[in-house]
């Protein structure tokens, strides 16, 4: 077995399941659920929508929530000890820490297996990038770039005169906009982000109609030709408000620390006493 970049000695397999077995995920979830229920009893975590949340889990990705370094350190140590009872271990080399704050000089030190976990400013989690300052501009730029690549791949559809414009619009929304809107529920939109999204929407229609910048067509004329109104920005805002209905005012910043068993990545972030206005 390869562990932390090195091969272990040969050993016999007396129990367990084969790789790819359908039973493996279920067994893993049973163990992890028991571990987390035992560990989280002594920690307050954070309250969202009246519900106390100490961790977020998806497959072998687990995010621990804490407001101070002392709490996250103890939380992590208790998790390691409880996991060891079931022969489950956390990979320190693939574990990271993060401080979620508008201040850049805040650091957190979490040790595991005789070394400090690396602190990062952003990381990729479940397909989208999370930033330590809580801003989503970098992720929005990335999603726009990916969506544009998808639009270029579908160039043969845009140029096909046998396909109706209404059909092309549906393809644009279902295949290009869907790429852009992945993870939109967790975005915090600023004015610059809104302008960037609206510009991307018009780029999509210009690409679909093969309109070059040399034609000097206005955005209104293009929308009138298609019989459409601006829609993408409204969709994005609607998704964020539906997913976070409790974010109607101000809330405290929160910190996360996420370990992954065996081959996972750990992210941690810590909350400051400042408040963040989530309305912009």
C-alpha cells in the first residue's frame, strides 16, 4: 500500500472489501457518522438558521467549524483519537488550514504527526475555490472562463443554420450557463462581479449569433433580436437567496477546518469577532 508517498511492507488482507465494491461507501459512512457524533457533542460549532453545525461532510471530505484556534485544535485532536479507535487515520501531508478573515496577518497552527499543517489562502473544495477573505471574484472569473471554453466547443451548433435560434438559446442556457452557475449558491456578489456576469451574458449571445465587435451592435439591439431580457444575473441572485434564506442581514464570519481520512485534504478557517455584511 502507498502511504504518504511511500510503499509499506507486504501484509495479508484478512477482512474488508475489494476496491470499487458498492458496500465500501456505506461502511465508510457508518464509521464516520459514529465518529463525528461522538466527537461533536462537546463543541458548539456555529448556528445557521437556528441549527447548530459543527462539521460539514461529503464523502471523505469533512469540514470542522470553530471560532478559535484553541477550539479547533482540541476538536481535531479528539477527532484523531476517536478515529484511531476504528483504525482510521488522517493524512497530514494532504491536510491544509485556512483562516477566514478580512485581515491578512492572522495565522493558525494545527499540528499532526509531528508537523504543522500548511496554511493556505484558497483551496478547491467540491469543485469550486474557497477564498480566505470570503470573496468569490476569483471563482466567478474561473467559472466564466470554463463556460467560455464550453461555448467554443459548441461552435458548430452556433454556426449551423439548420438549427433554430430558439433551440440555440436553450442549448446555451442548459450547457454553457450550467457550467458557469456551478456552486453559485455559495457566492457573495459584489458590484464588480455583477457587471462581470452581465458582460458574460451578452458575450454568450454575441457568440451564438456570430456578432463581432467590429459590427458595433448594442446590447439592447441584440436582446430585441432574440426577444429576450437580461436573465443570468437574476438567476444567480435567486440561487444565492434561496440557498441562504437566513442571510438577510449581517452574520459573524465563521472558520472551518476540514480533515479527510486517509487521502483527504484538511481545510481550516477561524472566525474573527468582526461582522461581515453579506448583502454586497
